[in-house]
C-alpha cells in the first residue's frame, strides 16, 4: 500500500528536504583531497544538530553513521572512517534527515579536483537519468514508465543499471512502499497519484551491474571494480507533474 501524504505532511517534508539539501551542499564543498570521510560525517552531524533535525541513517538497521560516503567503485552505503579522499576520486554523498516525524532522503556524487573524462561523463549521465525519469512523473502515469526512462538513459550511454538496489517510498518511515528499481517496462507497476512521495535514486556503473557487499556488512561495491555514481531526490507527485522536496 503506497501512502498518500496530505498537503501539510508534504510541507513538513519540504522543510526537512530543504535542510537536507543545504547540508548536502556543505558536504560537497568539503569533500576535498586529504579529508578523512569520518570528518564529513562529523560535519553532517553538527549541521543536523544546528538545524534541529536528526540523522535518518544513524542506527537504521544498525547503520553506524549519520551519512553514507561511497568512493569510486563503492556504489552506496560506504561507512565514514579513516579513509582519505584523494584527488581524482568521485565521492557519493547520501544523507537523510528526520524532521517533525518525517524523513527526507537525498544524494549526489561529486568529483574531487580534476577527474578523468570517463568519471565526468558517468556523473553527467547518472544525474541526467534522474531528471529524465522525473520529467515523466505526474498523476496517472505508471511507475514503470519512470523506471524505463531512467534505464534507457543509462544503457544508451553504455553504462549498467545497478539492479540489486532501488529507490523507495518515504515518509514517517525512511523506506516505505513502493520499491523503485531503476529499470522496468512502460505501462507497468503502480499508477502514480497526487500526494505520493518517492525517493528516486539511479545507481549506475561504468562496467557490469553485479555488486557485492564488503566485510563491514554495509558497503556495496561493483563486483568488477568499475566506478559507480549515485544521485537522489525526494519528490512529491502532483496532478500535473512533481515537486522536488530536497532542494534549497
């Protein structure tokens, strides 16, 4: 059952989403060569405390940090630690905030210093796939239409959709129905209705789609070691389109 949010609930999520977007922007500016990933987590926690919100991820299913930081071949769920960010890395930053009882979830991948043309194109295509999918969102559209559009953008560029991971509904819980894979067939899946709130998040690999989980039990990496990127927004479905809730 996909929950329908009231206008008031969406407004609360928009407030939280604005805070999440602001913190993500700060983290992106601080993702520099020589910085340890745990330092970014400290910044995130300080900013969340300052804004009066709680980290959605900390303690969720036992996750030990406020944000996820995934570098190069790490797809998602990288745990901040002593790892040092290096020039030429691409760094995925993923965070969620709990504001007045509702979660908002957002992510982006940034290049550190001068990155290779391969990595730059990966970031461009992954972000493009997100907005290509969002362009179809409105009441009455099948969710499979959005998934199919994301998949086509990714595969047309010669990249792979990470198939073992998916976006999701969001609200009072960080993860709610429906599951939203980044592949699918048009005219299939749930029909979107005004008031649905979804976290759409393409995860893309330059190489193969296969992934594995490291010994920490969280970090998902590409099985072939190829670079990966991740972009995400929390959006509300409207009658004529959508509204991005995770923006400043």
